């Protein structure tokens, strides 16, 4: 094997070698082997799309349905595997430091369309998601986090709520409302988001109606737009100082600074909903 590698390098043929399945004949010379391995052989792949806001469990189930690996093996590797090669991994709390967190991997399995090689390792499947997440978080974003005194886990957790409550042109407005609620001295320190029910856990720390602040971890895997909005929201004037928002069935958002204003908006939304068949 060593001599063959040396020969390939000496002949300048390394760049020509392809990946895939090849049929080699016993007794073939090095030139014949190089020729065979230089012939393009399309590897069998599976193309899967994961929408923004997909949960880790749903991702694992989709991987299993595609015949790539079991959902159990995927989640085990995603939560317990070594992915220290990626910058972001050092900022993800260990289980001992986040005892109430639902799942370590939640929030970091970047939602995207991927093409997976069949018969690849579970580690490589998970790494595909993590590598893409790692590429999204730039040095400037890490610097912004440090400037704000915010952790990556807090950012992704907030972004997951923004993704679930908006995931559209209202990302910045919703992010600003949540940040207003989380700000020091806020009169409404609870997120009060129904989206926390996405987490299949009985942990009270995920009850955003009774527990102040952020949940111990993300509730889904947000896209980059939600992450950017959570980090640096650019809200409209109506949402700049708001603590509440409500939506109607037509997709309109109503923002309010006080509870009385919010109640009025809820009534407006309810009236609109009555007109929707």
C-alpha cells in the first residue's frame, strides 16, 4: 500500500483518482489499477431536504426513512460523538453543565438540502450537518456575541424561537420582542411562546409561561436568517419597544408595548380570523 501511494504521487496521478465502487482484477499492475481508479464511477447517493425549524428527532427519523442509518444511531452520534474539529463545538455546553437541556445536538444540525453517500458512516452523516452549521457562524458573529455578553447556545436557543414564531420577514421584529423581554429590568421576563411544546420533555425549564429567561437549549434547528435576526435584529418602529405580538390566520403580525394594547390586538386578530374560511 505504501509503495502504491508513493507510485501514484510520483506519477502525479493522485488528483485523477475517483471515489466509488470499482472492480479490480487480481494481478493487475499499478498502471492498470490507476487507470481503473481514474474512471468516474458515480457513487449511490440520497438527496434529502430539511426545512428550517426541523427538530433533531425529525431529522433523525428522516435519515432512517431514507435507509441511511437508524434514528437512534444518528442521535447517539450527534449527542455523544467527537466533533471538536469544528469551532462551534467548543461553545456547546457539555451535558454536566446543562442538566436540564433536552438534547445536546438540538439547534446545531443545520437545516439544508444535502446529498449523502449510501453506506457512509453515521459520524460522517452527522458531520455533514455540523460542518454546514460551523460555516455559518463567522468570526464577526463570534465577535458580536462577545460584545453582547451572549453565548452561542443562547443565540441559537433564541433563534430557534424566532424560527418557530416567524421564519419569515418578521424575524427581526419577533427577535426584538423576545430580546426586550429578556433584557434586564424587563416587566415581562418570560418568553411565553407556545413553540416550547415542540420539545418532547417534561422538564419545567422548557415551560416558557412559568420560567423566566431562555430555555436550557434550542427547541429546533433554526436557519441562518433567524440566527442573524436573533443576534442583530433590525426591527420596524412598531416592534422596537414591544413586549407582545400576536398573529392572525392571514399571517399579519400585531405588536404592542402594553398588555392592554396586546389584548386589543388579540381581539383584532380574532376578528380577522372569523373572516377566514
